[in-house]
C-alpha cells in the first residue's frame, strides 16, 4: 500500500510539472507574440488551452483520490493540498495567457505603439517568477520560493510605471486610446500572472516549512 501511495504521489507531482511546462510555454508564446507581432504564435495559445484545462481536471481527480483513499499525514497531506492549489493557479495563468493573446491579436492589426514601455521587462520578470516557483516546488526549496515573493513588488512597480506612461501617451495621442487600453489590459494580465506565481511560492513554503506565509507574515517562518 505504501509503495503504491509513493508511486501515485510521484505521478501527481509529475502531472503538475507537465501542467507547469504547458503554462510556461503559453506565457512565453504570449509575450513573444506581443513583441514580435506574430499572429500565428498568438493563435497557438488558443490551441493549447484545451490541453491545460483537461490536465487540470485530471490532477484534481488524482489529488482527491489520494486524499480519500490513502488518508495521508503531515508533509504528504500538505503536499497534496498544495498541489491542488498550485494546479488552480496554473490553470488561471493559462486563462490569463489567452486574455493576453486576444489583446495581441487586436493590436497586430493596428500601428504599433513605440516604444513598448517596460512591458517585455515586466513579462520576463513574471516568467522568471513562475519558473522559479515551479523549480522551488520540484526541489522543495523554500529559499528560492522566497525570492519569488520578493519579486512581486518589482512587478507591481513596473505595472504602475507602464500605467502612467500609457496614460500620458493616450492623452497626447487620442487616436491611440484603444491600443493603449489593450496594452493596459495586457500589463494587468501579466501582473496577475505574477500574483499566481506568488501563490505558488507561498504554497511551496507551506509544504516545506509547514507555515502559512500569506499576507506577508514571512517573519513567522521556521523550518520544521
């Protein structure tokens, strides 16, 4: 029974990593489509959405069966509970990538707004947060997870800078208001990606340290 539980738990983690890989790719494609004005790349994100949604359902089902049939204790229980939450965050990031792709396809048919402000920089930071959050999960690395938490404020500052720059631009270029709004929505979606990456990092710290660090209570963390 114990051996089967370990195998099922390992399979759950592997499915979650597969989900993470699909979502990472979608995010990278969405940003690349924006920067390179590549409609074909943007369309690929819609094509990959179903695979992400189906995998989310499969992961939730496996996690629920582990909880119901194996009655895990302590660390294993925290891991499975966190896997369910991470799975949900990854699915939401997939949805945000679709939102970005929709705005990108709208922008491609219009003259570009140049320069692109800090959007690529903000997106690269959000991508790294997601990658590091998943890496921290794989390696049970609470220190790496904490660096993800620290990066969230940087993304928020870039979002604020982008907002101010785009508002100034739209004020002096009334014909570009719709394009500016599309870019504002993209920046908002990227910022939400960073928020979900932060959630993943918080769950990693919960698994490793057994402490809930939401709402900036990092000072209470002590490893078990």
